[in-house]
C-alpha cells in the first residue's frame, strides 16, 4: 500500500471554508420556509384589513408579536433539534392519550379552517378575473391533490416559495404610496386601543394569522426533516429569528400600503378587488394582476402544505402508517385524511356568495383562539428536563411565552363573549 | 388475556381491604421472550411504591389485591433488566424487527400462565386508541369486528424507547438480525439518543455497516454526539471510503483528532482517501482489495485470499500486482474454482484490465462499470500503481439520486 500523506491534503484545506458554508446551506430552510409560508392568503388579507380599517393604528401589535413569533418558532425548532421528533410525537409521549386527542382535535379544526381560507384565497384571486369559484376550485383542488400525492411536490414547492418574492411588491407599493412615515413610526411604538368588538376581532385575527398552531408543528417537523443536530443549532436559531423579522416586515409594508391608499380614502376591504387597489401606486392597472398572481401563488402552496402537515401530525400522534410513498392500501388513514383535508375545504370555499374576506378573517380568529391550547402543550414539554435535558427554556422565554398565552386567552374570552354571532360582526 | 391500559389507574387494596393507592405501572423483567411482570408500581398521593409480584394476591381489570398491609410497601430501584410498561413502552415508538419498521405502542397485551403474568403482544391498532379515550362504541360501529392489530412481543425490541439510565445487560439478538440497511433506515426515524442506544446495542461490525448506510447528515450528528474514543473505533470498523466521507464532513480539528486515534492502518488508508476530491475515483474508491503476486499458483492464491478475506471489500475479483504494486492483471473467484491448482496466476489472469485514473469523474466510472459489466473497477495512478477499487454498489449510488432523496422527507416529497 502506498505510504499515506502526513496530514490530510488538498481536500481538507478546501473543505474548511466549505464546511461552515455547507452546514449553513444544509440546515437553512426551516426558518425561511416557515416564514414564507406564513404570509398566506390569511396573512395577506388580514394585514390588508388591518391597514384599511385602522390605518397605522395596529402597527404596535405587529411590533409586539414579532419577537413572540420568533420565540414560539425558536421553541419549536429547539424541540425538533434536541429530540429529533415532531411535536405530535412529543405530545403523545408526554401526555395522556385523551390530552393528545384533545390537542389533535384543536389542530384539526384550526388547520381545516386555514385550508378553507387558502381555497377562499384562490377563489378570491380568480374573482379578480371574473372566474367564479365553482369553476376555478375543482380543477385546482384536483391539481393540488395530484401534486401532493404523485410527487415532485418539492420541486414545485421551491418554485412557489421563490415566487413569494412577489410580495416584495408590497414593500415597493408601501413606499410609493408616500405614507406618513412619522405617523407610522409613532403608531408602531405607541399602543392604542378601541373598545369595539371589531377591534378585538381584528387584533385576534392578526395574532392568529401570524402565530398559528400549524406553524408550530411545521417548524418542528421541518427541523426534524433536515436532521438539524443541537450542535448546528446556532445557524437554525439565527435563521428562525431572521425569518420572523422578514415575514413581519412584509406585513408592515402591507399595512402601510393599505393605510396610505385605502384607509386614507375611507375604503373598507370587502373583496379582493379592494385589497388589490392597495397596489395601485406601484402597479396602476396591473395591480390586479400582481395581487392576484401573488395571492394565487401563496394560497395554492399552503393548500398543499397544510393538509399534508395535518395528516402527518395526526398519524404521528396515533402511530398510523404515514408516507407519500405508500399506496392507499398501505397507509389508508394517512391517504384518506389527506384527501379529505384537500377536498372538504375546497367544497366549503365553493359555497356560493361566500363573503370571502369575512371567512378568511373568521378562520384567523379560530387560529388565534386555538393557539393558546397548543402553546400550553409546547410550554409544558419545553420545560421538561427529562425531554429537553439542559435545553429547557430560560426564565425570560418562559415569562414572554406564558404572558403572551395568558393575554391571548383573555382576548379570546372577550372576543367570544362579545361576538354572538361572530361571522356577522366581521 | 387482557390489555394493560385497562389496568392503569385501578384501585389497589391491601390485605386488610383498605385502599393502598392506584396502579400506576408494571415492572417487567426482560429475560425471556415473553417478559414476566416482576413488580407493580402503586401510587398513593405523590409517592410511588414498588410492590413485588410475590406480594400481589390478584390483579384484575376491576382492581388488584395485595397480600401485605399498605404500610409495608416500600420503594426500590429498577434492576438492569427491568423496564416500566407505562413509563417506557406504552405510547412510545419501538422497533418491529419482523416488519422492519418503527411502531407506536397503543396498548400492551398481557396473559396469565399460572401465577405468572406475561407480556405477550403490543397493539398498534386505531381501535386501541379509541378504546383508551373511551370511544370504543364508536369503533364498534365503524367496523363489525374491531380487531386489535397485535404484534408478537418476541418480534419487537423495546430498547429504542427512551430508556433513560436503564442499561440492559442481557443483549437481545433481534436487532442485529436486521440488515444494516434496514437498521439505518429505522435509525433515521429515531431521536438522537435512541439512535445512539441502537448502535450501542449492536456489535461493532454490524454497527459500522449500519452507519455506512445512513444519510451523511445523520452520520455527522451521530459522530457529534459520540465521545472521541467510541467515534474513532466506529470509524476504524467502517470501510475506509465511507469513513473518509464521514470525516470530511466533520470540523477539521475533530477529524484530525479522530484520525489520530484510529488504528494505524485504517488511519493511513483514510488519510490517503481524503487527499482526493470527493467526486473523483480517488474519493469514491476503497483501499481494501484482494491482491496476489503474479507467480502465485491458484492454490496459493486461495490461501492468500483466505488470509485477506476479513479485511477486503470484495473477494470476487482478485488483482495481480507486482512488488511495487503496479496493476498487472485481474482474475475472479470463478477462475480460481476452474483452474488447475498448480497453474500460475499470471497464466490465466486477464492482463491489462479495465481501470480508471484517480482523477476520473463519476460519469467515466459508471460507464466503465456498466460497459464491461464489472463488479469492481480498479483505480490506478499515472504510473499504473493500483490504489483502490470502486465496487458496483458505490457506483449505483452515483447513478441513483443521493441517499437523502432515497429516504423521502416527511413533509415534502
């Protein structure tokens, strides 16, 4: 055998720089993917409504929930990196079966609702071009189902994610609308309250669309998928924080754009057309096209991800066979759930004369109401030393997360108490 | 036969009929194929007591009776071969060695033989879940015969559950009966501790084979969690090309340290492989091949092969090299069986065999192997010195999508 070199040669030298970069790119993804998916139909619509209804008045809410979003996402990522398991599996292993079932029901309701809102978003996008929902939705639903079950979803997902860059148009629109930057800045740091139930509804919807139950499961599942170990975790943590800031920055500009165009002229948002108008400063007549394209893009993407994530979570919790590479016979419950989670919401979204914007807002409220349920499970797990070892929450995290959960519960109690029946007050 | 979940939370009465607490768990001893219950965990208030099986008069779904008064209950530590059914098996994921996958234990079936209560099977059906949350009537309506889906306990390995500090002294052979590739695939679904526990339970060479089949990022995270001495031993047991690939993904200081701790010969091989770019023949090849001098007879070649067999990657092709390791020819095991024992190797070998250079790229390698129907392809330098071989399984990996796509990610396709 030839004598060996005394020290590793060429390969290791070029590899030193490569190693750090490779680690970053290999683990990159979870935070940014989740962030990009956060601005779905519900997100765009809700923040547009926020801007149209209250101008800059709710910007302080956005500022407050950005660090909270970062915290909740980071907790999910940390749990995934330390345990290598998804949130549903952790819940199953830590809590009784009844409590697990309760959590899964909560997730199911929230996710079904959100999927309805995605299909509603698709319907809204098509309504911009005069295509009614009952013509547009069936082929789209079938298309999503085929895409998810037949594979190549990953490639398509990448394209969709790249296209979410379209929302940079809101940033440009926001600037072009010549907003009152001073007022915007002031409202970002000064809380203001209204005592109307509409205000609470809007605030809870804003929170519920940013910090979602499904997002909590999703970030953890993506981190587990990438096999991020706790040693490489620093990169993921940085990326998760960056993702939260990035997604909320887009929301900031959505609010500003709508505030400067719609609120300034007293136009409320009832339809997608109204929201598209916010892009007028940028795109003029092309506002429709841009808005419709962007809305369609994110809605279809989420309409694929959500049913998949929900089916996986439920099967993970109860130990059912799950996997896209398995046929109906091999994984009947998984495939059945997946199919139901795509077509049932699509059917709901096709109900004629559906007040699309109202439905989307309602769903975000449901997300907001069910969020504390999931957060409590998360907080119990993440503070359990036998699961997390030394990576349990520090006191600051706990304080932030618990306070937020309590505040949100109070808000939702007030919301439910003051709004009967809810949909009509939206 | 009855289900463990129905016992949980039942009242435990002592010999005087007074309530001693509730049944929180059962301790079983993993010595036989169907482990027997050795103790009962009784919970009273915040305290947990251990009632040895000899102190249990009866155990039914409606409740259990002890032979001793409640005041005489005490606690003890778990013995090395004992595990807790509720704390460590129920609701956890364990390995189904027959189905070669991970299953989640939804319930546990127990059976009584005489005085002994044994664990016989686990139930992974959805009916078990509905039963446990009290919706068994629903499952009865959904299907005529809500059957449990039982997996025989003899076919599972509970060691992958988070055993905490419980270390098993009685090794179970089951896991090592699985093919390393199956073990690797299972390992992908486990948490880091479970992965380490599985590998710990395997014998060194099986563990090394399993690690070789794992996706690089799992390999890296595994090595990250391991202490240096264990890691270097694992690397020594792996074939040098896979060890080299793994080391290349580690931080350089650690890689250097681990190489320093490996067996000297293995370290030399690995270091040589590390000098070549990852996607070249030099980076893909293994240095462990069978070789004999040209003057050896067929008989002598067999003897040499027997000696080299434990170390080499494949015995199907034997390379003929001169004293300075130039590649002169190759013959196969088939030749050895066919030729007269006294015939010299250089007479029946294939002279000037197909080979590639160290810097050859993936396309050239796979085309050569495909064109000439080779099981292995020798890799030589510009002087014709034989440095290593690329076996057909590594070549297939070049052609198929990389390993991490073979394992479909959970959320994405």
